[in-house]
C-alpha cells in the first residue's frame, strides 16, 4: 500500500504541473500545432521500426 501512496504522490506533485504540463501546454493549446505534433509522435515509432528492419535486411 505504501508503494501506491508514494507513486500517487509523485504524479500528483508539483513536478507534474511544473515540468510536464508547463512544457506541453503551449503545444496542446495551439490548434494549428497540436495535430502536427501528435502526427509526428504517431509516425516516428513506425519510421524507426522500418528503418531498423531495412538496416537488418541490408546487412544479410
């Protein structure tokens, strides 16, 4: 139970508000920029996987 309490205290702390929320706030409140950033966040993992896959195929 103590583990859960320390975890919830961490995520409810000022760290989240000051670091993460403050950093993402301008992006998430900008209607022109938000879709582009979210699209990049969705495409980058697939691009990395394809790139690694192609590089492993080229080595053989």
